[in-house]
C-alpha cells in the first residue's frame, strides 16, 4: 500500500530539516569563536595567577592585602570571576567577592585543604554549575612560605549556546522566515488553483475551503470533483455518441479502431461485440474503406466517397479527416458514415409522388383544355354537345379541386399533429361511428349495400370526433365502391391490451399481398380505371392513416384475394393526466 505524504508531514520534516541545517551551520561557524574565547579566559587566569604569585614575595601580608585593594581587580575581572586569598587556618584574608565555601564543589574544597597543609602543584579544574561551566585554579600563594596561604581563582567559561544568544536569535528568525515563505507559497498556490478552478464549471459552493484542510486534502476534493465532472461529461458524450444516427469511427495511427458507436458497428457488419480495439484490416468487406484510409494518410487531406459496407445494402457516404495529435506520429483519423439509403428512398418516393400528382392532374387538365378549345373554335355547335362539354369540364375541375383539397388536408394533418397535437375529448365511440354510417347511407343505398354497426354503447374514448368520423367515412366509401355484396360492417371493441380497435369490413374481391403493402401510399390504386371513374383522388387511405397516426395509433389492412378487406384502426390508451 502506497503511503501518502501529507503537506503537514512535509512541513514538519521541512522545518526540522531547515532548523537542523541552520543550527549546524551556525554551530560550525560559532565553534571556533567559542574555543578562542575559552582559551582567552584560561590565558587571563594564568596571567593573573602568575601576577599574584610573583607579587607576593615583595610584600608583607598586610602590604599585600593593601596592594590587592589598590589593584582594583574587581574592575579588571569579568563577570563570574573571583580571586580569593585563604589563610593557612582556613580564614578568608581577601576576596573580590567573598565566596561561600559550602557552595564550592567538593573537589575544590578538597584541593584547598591539601594546599593548606602541603605545597602541591597548581591545580586547574573545570566544573559545571547548572548551565554554567567554571574554571578553578587552586595553588599555594608562595610554596616557600608556609604562612602565605592558598590562592583560589575562578572564572566563568563561555557558554556555547547561551553566550551566543544573538546568533541563535538570527538563526530562529531565519528559520521562521523560511517556514513563513513556504506557508505563503502554499497559500498563494492554493489561491491560484482556486482562481483557476473558478473559471471551470465545478460547483464552488459544494467544495468549501475548510480551515482544517491540508493542502492535499483540499486538492484531493477538487480532483475528485473534477474527475466526477469529467465522468459525467463523458457519460453525456457517450450517450450523445450512441444517439447519433450516423456512424462515427475513430482510428489511431496503426488503423486500429479506438471508438465506434452502435450505428458504425452495424454498418461495418458487427452486431453486439464492440469494435474497439480491432484493426480495420481484420474486418471483412471493408476493402474500399481501407483504400480511403490509405488515401487520406497519403495526402493528409479530407476525403469523402460512396462506399459499400458489409452491414448495409446500398453504398454509404463516408467522410474522413486526419486529426493531428502528435507531429512525430501518424495522425488519428475520424470518419463519419452516413447511410443514405433512407434519403435515396425519400428521393425516390418524392419523385414518384411528383409523378403521381402530375399524372393525376394532367388527365383532367388535358380534358378541360380539349373541351375548352372545342367550345372556343365551334361557336355554332349543337346545344346538347355544348352542355355535355361544359358538364365534363365542371366534373374534371371538381376532381382537381378534390385532389388539391386532399393534399392540403394531408399537409395540415401532418403539421398539426407534429407541432401542436390535435385536440381530443372523451366521446362515445358509438355516436361517432353511427354518424359516419349515416353520412354514407346515401352512397350505400345507391349501390344497394347495407351498412351495419356493432359498437358497445358504454365505450368512451379520448378522440377527435370530427377526424375519426372523416376516417371511417373514407373507409366505408371505399368498401361500398369495391364491395361485390353487402353488408359493410363497422365494429369497435376494447382489446385485452387496453387499446381501442375500430374496423371496417367489406365483402369485395380483396387485395393481393403486393397491393396490401402499398394500399396506404398516396395515389396508389388497385383498380385505377374504376377509382378514377368514381371521382376518387387516391388520397383517401393516406388521409385515414394520417388521422390515426395523429392519435398515436396505427392503421393496417387484413385481406386475401377473394376474401374481402378489413381495415383496422388501433388507438393506444390515452396517457394518464399530469
């Protein structure tokens, strides 16, 4: 397990290290001076000792005492110094500061006692008193004279730490300055990072700076928040990446797939296994794409081409561009694969639609133009022929108007359902279907076909009653037109799934399977001559489908040749109220 090194631990180690280095450096700098001062003290003691020893023989005991008073040794001696003259009987004859013999170290008392009874050589001892180290010199004042007494010299030696207090104060100030500089740098670094993070989208209120935070704890919180934010953005990007209908493929410098969305996976002939990491050359049927990759790498420019991929039936539009990430390495390549199959089908449907509209309008317009030219060129024609010609022009003009009205109706239904949604209200389904049957009874009576409705009276559904009635009228009129015999059945029921089903059944010739698949296409007719003779526009069933889809439902036909047709309109349950 990796140990984390916190800023507090670093600050402690830094302080100890800096203090140790500074103290060692200043100690090494102070050591020669301390040794010099100590040697000076010992030299002065030795000089004073020699002065006193050579001066005593020239005086009597009384005159020597007077000489000591006149020498003013108290002004000459440094603090902590003392000179004592002790008589052979142990009494104090003279001293700068009368000493307390009981405070003297035992070794000094013993040396004084020996010097009183004998004439030992001078003795020099260094003895510590608390924090102070002192030097003691004990010697007979005159070895030749027994009554001369003992001379005791003591001096305080320089203290290595306490006597260099100014030096250590400077050291402490220097240590404090370095530590303060570190803390100031850390604070400024934190403020700078915090200012940089304020420019990001991170929630600053959710990441407060606590006074108890260490630098790494504060940074760790921001890093965790940033990682969480990056992960969230990555999830959103991945979701958007997957929602794209175009295929997206990212290749690295070795033509291995780094990223590919689901659309690209399907277009390249794979199902569930992810493409990453897979070399493009390992995919079957991608030779044209591999050639496009080689062209882009050779030219370094964007390229686009129509390429047949293994996962689609028609060629796709593939656009590729290099992405410069490292000038010293082959660039990544980004490809966008656009499946234009649906677009081509829409173009084909649009061309077919334009052809059908043109054909539907051309026939009546040609007849109108022909009869109009005839009427204009034969002003004296028979009145009966003139009447018949005008009636023909009127009939075909009305047909054109119906086609235009139905086209506008389809466009209105599509726009209204897509932009605003059609208005709906709970209505009795039986009432709507009975009104539709009543509207069609005149056409049914003329064709000698009965209309039967079977709808539960208690069935109520959220519908646009006007549009549903229009859809059912279109279905019933088609059933009357194509039925070989009656009756035409109109039914409604509630399915086990909770949906509403409305069906219109005729007993006509039925439809072939290929006709049933296109029955809801615009202008599609199974019996074109019969439909045009009836004055139909070929847009009735597309209008029915559009009305049902505006209700979020679906329309279909169940049929077989010779078995009639059943047109089924299914409406899902309405959404629950908010």
